[in-house]
C-alpha cells in the first residue's frame, strides 16, 4: 500500500527542486533526502524522473488546456481571464514547466498549448483563417508572450494587462 502523505511529500519537494534547480539540476537523491524517503520508496511511486516531473505538472497543465479549449464564457480573448486566474492559482507549477525546458514534458506542453492557442485565435477571429499562415504566426507570437509572462514572473495585474494588450493586437 502506498502512503498518500509520503507521495504528497515527494511531490512537494520535487516541485520545489524542479522550480529552483531546473530539470537537469534536480537530483532524485536530494528529493528523497528532503522528503525523508528512500530511493526505493520514490521509485515505487514514480518509475523515472520524467514520471515524477509529469506527476508534478500534468494535472494543472491538462486542466488549463481543457479550460482554454472549452472556456466557460463566450469571450473574445485568446486566454480568457478565468484561464489566466487558473494559471496564477497554480503559478509555481507553470513556472516549473517554463523553468524546465530540458524536461521531455516541456516540448509536449508547448506543442499542445500552441495548438490550443491557434484554435482559440481562430475562434475569436474566424476570418483570419482565410489569410494563409497569418493565424499560425500570430498564435506562435502569442505563445511566446504568454510563456515570457511566466518566465519573467509577472504579477497578476501586469500579466492581465499584457494579455489584454496582446489580445487587442492579435484580434484587430
């Protein structure tokens, strides 16, 4: 039987380690030491470093993508305010993802988010789809801006204003 408290402790120290030291700079031995568990206990729960990283970041990242795909409100924004609020609710998780560009999950997340932002852009501004590659280029620029907000650790108000400015520009 797997002790939930131990798993939660491992996840907490793993998230802190990945956020502070990056993916390559985080050692499973250090996580085990901080969590007060053996490497066997960690590997019993997570078969690899990648599996541990995914356990830390996938739940929140998947939920964000779901919220972007099916926003609760019919708003004319690529990243609606509830999605930005959700991002800030799980701010350490999203900062961890952006900090760990060398983690296998990062490229997958970036691709999924890029595709989702592209679809949101088309939903908000359908006529752009007739303009060849323009929506694709705009969605890539939007993605870069959103990830930069996370990387630079903007406060919510500054991020919200930045998203509004990007929306105005992208949805002219």
